[in-house]
C-alpha cells in the first residue's frame, strides 16, 4: 500500500489543490518499506491526479481539497483522508497506527470531517492495519 501525504514546510499542506509536493510512504506487512518525496510536475488538477496514479498511490492524506478535485481523485480509485493538519512525521505515525481520525489531527474548524458524502473514519481501509475508528465524530 502506498499513501501520499500532501506537504508544505514539513507539515500537511493546508490545501491539496495548491500543494507542490507529496511525501510517499510505502507500507508492506504493516511496516514502512520506503519513503520518498515527490514533486507534482504538472500543477493542473488532472496532472496531480495522474502523478498520484503513476506513483501507485492508494490513499491521499491532505488538508482541504476542492470538491471537483476530490471527485477526480476518488474516480481513480484513490481514497482521500482530508481536512488533516499537523506535523508530517506525527501525521504519518498516526496514519500508520490507525489514529489519523483523532481530533488532534483535524484542521481547525473541522470538528466533524466528512469526505465526499461519507465519513472516512468509519472505513477500515483508511489505515494500513484496517482498524476502523467507528463513526467519525471528533
């Protein structure tokens, strides 16, 4: 499994639409196998999605994301965990441990995060261990 974390200055980028780079984490057998930083060569919405597809990403962790871009990303089979904030290392560890939906990782003002019509916190596929967090109630 590969996850892309949209980044800016060592933190989760506040808006995926304008992010220029991503931290890619590849997980095998519940352990980090490989990490690397990638730059979006094409800054258009479709170009960013094609980069994610080319990199083999299955999950995108980001701050805010526009609805049109969210639709394009999910149409390509990539899960989106949005409205996340915090230090990249801390967020990456929280994702690996299945704690990404804890209140401390929500963007300010997003007490009840909903992505694309459904709460992502209830989906066990949003973290590498498959641990569901129940309903996404921060």
